[in-house]
């Protein structure tokens, strides 16, 4: 199939580009490079031994998206493009709704006018809010506490309406838990601008002595050791989830949703210990107060993605940390 990845030069998009291309799909990237470096294209070429076509532009440029869909005879779209920083979304809600919601409307208009009706959308476990029960299944009630999460919920609702509009749409939403790690080559990975917001990239910079210590946000949660528990998933497992989702969505009319995670919760202390082992470095940390908006514990029920998509995660926490550490050491090298 010919597949367009919006936001395909970003963290999850670039890993998915590798997996889809290696599975024999023709992959086209569309990215405005607002949150990634252009050097990712050379790095992808090095991994795949071929250059992937990349259109530089914004998904809100409907004319450009239409041209891209037609020029490359696109059969399906995976829609990664979006802004994703929770804190920033609270300060800049208009930018988040304009980029994420308006951007998705523009993409849908372009798809409709080009007759492309197969879409996989990057949603997030953040739409479950504070869990009412664990593990979280796809029927868990949804809610949002910030503009980022609300933009994902609005898009999901919008996609449901489009799928039910009587047209020939095949749409699925994938709710990712906590993607971490990097490609085994060490050539692509997560590349946050400035101070990392998320746990693993922050630990990576403490291990490499770019940052002095990790702030552990709370050790008084009702969890195994008092620190926050999350369902961390290797980004290559997540990318493989998209391959499975694509195979399913082609033959599935209407709208559907799947959680993508491992089904296992890992605490902050467990993550520190595993990263220390993978890197051979001390991870200094200080206990701080809870971070506003954080939940205690979150992990998925895997039955639906296993049963219907036939997909499950394979890579261990050690592999997540080892690949992150390799990327941390290689990311600044020239290709
Ligand atoms: P990322 O920032 O690395 O990738 C997003 C890409 O989209 C970037 O390359 C950026 O330049 C591009 N982009 C943003 N707005 C654009 C626009 N208007 N037009 C064209 N390109 C645009 O983020 P990621 O971690 O790869 O996340 C991909 C998707 O998955 C996002 O929608 C994100 O909300 C979602 N998600 C991520 C996580 C996570 O923890 N990384 C968790 C759940 C969901
Ligand atoms: N944490 C620290 N110190 C840090 C960073 C994080 O102790 O410097 C703790 C947090 O308190 C939490 C855990 O590590 O207990 C994980 O935090 P992350 O910021 O890595 O991940 P979150 O689960 O808070 O949020 C992430 C994304 C959201 C997304 C969500 C679910 O940032 O956008 O996963 O996919 F919605």
C-alpha cells in the first residue's frame, strides 16, 4: 500500500516509517518540522538503504495535502502530526486546537476530496483521565483535564461522526500508553526540545550528565513503592502495532479504537533502576512534590489489541532502556 504519515519525521512516525517500509509498504512523510530535525531523513535513509519521499509542509495547507495524496496515489493515512506537550497546551490552548483539531479537519477535507477514506489516528491514554479501574480497557469512560487531552477527545469524536456519515470511511484511533526507547540502530529516537517533560528522556540526560539529577514527582502515591506507575511501551513495538492496525483498518468499515501498551505497570523507581543497569551510570534523584495533574497508576488491558489486531508488545523494559541509552549516545553524531 501507499501510505502517508503526517508527522512522519517525528518520534513515533519515524519508527513507524521504518517498520512499514521494511514490511513492503511505500511510505511518504509529510511534516512541517516544528518538533523534529531534518537530519532524521538522512538517518532513515541509512537504516532503510533508500530515501523516503518527504513533503515539507503543514497539514492545515489543505491544497498541499490534496496534492500529496494524489501525487503519491495514497491508499491510507496514519495521522501523527500534532502538538503534544501537556503543560504547553494549558498555556497555549488556541495553538493546540488550531494545530491538532483544525489540522485534522484540513486532513479530512483533503482525504474526502481525494477519495482516500482509510485513516489511523494517534490518540493517547490521556483520554482516560484519572483511571476509575485498572487495567484500563477501551470501554473505560473518557475525560480530559488539559487542552492537549481535550484536543485528542474532540478529534476522536469528530472521527466517529465522519465514520458514521454514510461515506465509505475506515477509521481507527490508537490510544498509546507511554512510548519510550529508540530504534536498535541508535540512529533515530526521541529528540525533545529543551528540558524533557517525560521520564525516560529526562533520565537519559541525567545518565549522560547533561542534567544533574532527576526530580521524582511524588513518593506517596498508593503504588508499589509510592512513585507513579505507567505502562511504558517500546516505540518499535508501538510501530509494529501500526502495521497490525493498518492490516485491520483496510477491511473494517466505520470507527474503532484500540489501546496500545504492554499491560504492565512500571514505577519511577523501577525505571531508574533499569536505566542504571542499562547505562552503567548512577541516576541521581531528588524526591519532590507531586506534579499537578499526574495520576498514580495507569496501564492497559491488552485483550482487544491482541484478540482483534493480533498484536502484542515483545520488547522488555531492559530493551527500552538499552535502546534509549544507545540513542542518547549516538544522537549528536553526524550520519
Ligand atoms: P513528535 O512531536 O515527535 O512528532 C509529531 C510530528 O508532527 C513532528 O515531527 C512535528 O514536526 C509534526 N507536526 C506537528 N504539527 C504539524 C503540522 N501542523 N503539520 C505537519 N507536521 C506537524 O511526537 P510523537 O511523540 O511522535 O507523537 C506523535 C503523535 O502521537 C502525536 O499526535 C501525539 O499527540 C501522539 N502521542 C504521543 C505520545 C508520546 O508520549 N510520545 C503519547 C500518546 C500520543
Ligand atoms: N516523572 C518524574 N520526573 C520527571 C518526569 C516524570 O518523576 O521528570 C514521573 C511522573 O510523575 C509520572 C511518570 O514519571 O509518574 C511518567 O511521567 P511522563 O511525563 O513520562 O508520562 P505521563 O504518563 O505523565 O504522560 C505521558 C505524555 C502524555 C500522554 C501520557 C499517556 O506526556 O502526553 O503519557 O500516553 F498523554
